[in-house]
């Protein structure tokens, strides 16, 4: 898909300004792949920089009635969705697992993705997820980080116990509930120097 001049988009929407347009966006770090769909089913696609404010300005310059803008939730976060919403534009942010997929596996490109999203939005086939505030998003990130740390610690403990089992060494009492002194008890185990290096690597991984 190539970049299209604003004049080309203006010609495409001319005469349909009062009719609802649906827009699908395939969002990337540096660019948006956009599809705009008229009520007669005709669609135009283009690429623009990944700039939420700039995209909103572009839509406003067209002076069209937008029924909804749809895009998939993903690693780019919710910045575009919040900018669209604050500009009074209806946003449908779809969970990838809830977007209808073709029965047969066919070509998958950014252009086809934004075309499908525009079509699904026009037909009411997308149910939006809740869009969090920046504060809620920060809290969720903190919770995910805590979960990752706890999960990493659990897996490390499992690896240590598995290593001791492999060497035929009894587990120190301190590791039963991983109470204070577990580290010192593990360091005091009679390990071959090579096995001790392996054990240290196991603890640090």
C-alpha cells in the first residue's frame, strides 16, 4: 500500500460527507495502514505516520461523519484510542481473539487487515474492549510486572529442587517453605565444583 495525497481522499469522500464512514487501522510503531469505507461499499486505503493527533486532524479535515474507527489491541497500547475518543470519534478496539477470521488461511497483509476491520466495523461485527485510563494502564503494568517476578521466582525454586533431585541430594529443611536461611543451607551442600557452577547458573536464570 502506498501513501496517498489528501486530495485523493477528499475526492473519494466527496458527495458522501453526510453518510457514515467506517475506518479500519492496522496500527504499527511507525505507521498506520488505514482503510476508509463508504456506505456504497467502496474502500480507499493509505499509509500515514503513527501520529494520533495528526491522524485526528486528517479525519477532521475531511469533514465526514465517522461511524467508528476500528483497530486491534496490541503492543502499541491505547494512546490512539484515547486520542480518538477525546476528539469525539467512536472507537472500536478489538481483542485479536474476538475478530472474525476467514475459514481458509489466505494472504495476510497490513492492507487486508485494515480493509477487514473497516468492513467489520461497518457491519457491526466488532465488539470493543474497555479502554483504560493512563492511570489504570499504569496500575495494570505494575501488576503484570509483579506477576512476572513472582512467576520467575517460582520457576527458579522448581529448577533448584529439580537439580538437587537429579544429583540425588536431599533438600535442606529450609527449602520446604523457603524460609530464612534457605540460601545459606543450599550453599553448604557438598557439591562438586562443576555442579556448584551449574547450581549458581540455575539460581540466576
